[in-house]
C-alpha cells in the first residue's frame, strides 16, 4: 500500500488507519443498493476520492425500487452466504433482522460514531453490535403551497384538523376559479411500508403511541389511535383523490409537482425535485413539521434513512470496511449533502456554511428531524415486517371503508398478541 493511500485513510480516523494496515490489494468492491438515475451519478462523485486514494473501484449492484423487494433479495443472498456482495445499503429498520449476517463495526467505528446523532447510531446497534454505519437520514415533512395559502388568506395548519379544513377551503376555492384538478392533500395511502410510516405519524401525533412500544407492549388499540384513523379515513374523495389509496411517494409527488395539490406529505428528496428548473412549483412552496393531532401538542415524523453494512461473507472485508468508514465519515456525508441534498447524520454538518449555501434544505430540515419517531423494529426484531404488514393492512382497510377504525384496531391487537406469543 502506497503512502498516499495510508495518509488518506488515516485522515478518516484511527479506526480507518487500523484497516489501512491490513487492506488487501486493489480490486473491485461491490455495493448492493437501490441507487439509480441521478443518485447513481452522484454516488460516483461521492466515492471518487476513496477510489483514487485506494486504487479500488466500487460497483453498484442494482436493486428493485421497492424497499420490501430489496429486503427480500438481501435475505436470499445473505442466507446463501453470497461472497460476491461486499456491502449492503440498508434501511434504518433492517438492523435487528440482519444483524447476524453483517460484520460488527463497533471497534473500528467507535470514535467516528461519537459525531453522529445518537438515536441513529442506536437504531443500528443490536445487542451491543454495530450492524451498519449511518449514511444519511430521512424524516418527512408537510409541504405547502405558500402562494395558494396567501392568495386565499389561509394560515399554515399546525394540527391535522386544521389541515383538513384548510385543504378543503383552498381546494374548493381553486376549483371554483376553474382549476378542476386541484386537490387539498396528497400522501402515501397504498398498502405498503409507506402507509405504516404515514399512519404511525397520525397515531403518534394524536398521542396514540408507536404501535408496539420499546418495552414490547402492544399499544395500538386505544382511543387516540382510533381518532387519528377516523380523521384520515375522511380524506379520500374529500381533500384527497380516491386514488390516494394506491399512491406511493412518486404518485403523490407527481400530483404535487404538477401544481395540483395544496399540501403534500413526503420525504426530503421531493424538495430538491420540486425546486428544479423544470418544476411548475419551483419557488412556490415551503415545508414545516407535520401537524399535531387532537389535544396532543407534539408532531411526529417517521425516522427514515439509509446505512451501510459489511457482509460477513465478503472476501474483501478490509477494503469494504474502509469504504464504509469513508461514506459514513465527514467527507463522504458532506459530499452527499452537497451533490444530492441528503440529510447528514453527523450533527456538525447541519451548521456547515458550504452545505447551507449549496443545499438549503439541510439546515431547514433540522427542526423536522428533531420530531423523528422510530418504527417498532427494535422491540419486534425479526417479526417487524409481519407487524408492519398487519398494521398497514388494518389501516388500509379503515381508509377504504372496510370496517371501522375501532374494529380494525381491535383485530390488529389480537393478531399482534398472537404474533408476540410465538416469540418475536
């Protein structure tokens, strides 16, 4: 290994320097990831300094766009002991389910992790094992058309009830002026993980808990959760199109970015796209934290984000660990924020003036992130996918008019009790 490489890796910290001393000869490193399109081009720019310094190259192994399908593919490869994939880009909720298949990075990354948001590091730690290193975080916000609210004399809503009323007011006023395609609120109502995120935010913001609490207790069947779902069930066909029950993130963004929605719930990526030169809503919108509900005074935004894990079956673990440390380190995270607008997990980067100038979304999202709530993947561990599926099915049934919120949550509680009895 040449001096340039050693110096570069030592600049990442003591942990990376240890890896540098044992790194194998240069070869191709593979990373399984759902990165596509512009994000894939951005990734080349992010990883270029590491490739230049080490002599390694990084190849992205494309994955399905659906995170559920992606997780299923990961499980198949890891169960088969696939040595062809060195690193996996992982969703924040997958750590408890894949912990046994990944290298424990606690020792090599301990010093680096001190600079990251503690809650995110905690989300990737399973029984003392650091399963993955944070790459970037995500938390959704409420997008609103500033121009339309000003035009119709409306205020930015702070509660879900206010949002319902304001969305209806502006929607109806716009339609009366001839804009027949205008809707009040678009979100993700399809029966998939995204609905779990939306509904968790409604329930938590009404004071209804987190489905399953950190101690493993099942909390979902309560009056606050029922009230939250009853309100949401009033939206389709009223302030939201009937088709919202089939929307994922991109369908909601499609309606919003063509200028046909007053409010939208979505992740940070939609801010960058909505601010593009070809966007009809460029310069016309802002974001605020998601509303509160009922008598509760705290909003909730589902904690999202992606991490990087090293396969225990990789035959190039030293190089893979070095790459993981770089991508999770200050240079990798700063470049990702600059070129892709991704939210860092390193706290100090939210106050970086260069990032603030190039990607104003980053400091703007700090307040949103402070309201982030985790999905119950930690207490339910390997059963999380089934728990989530049962939850989103109960919610989707309620939104579709197939049973009341009270009946569906009572049945959900029984299903989750049986699942817990089988040992989650």
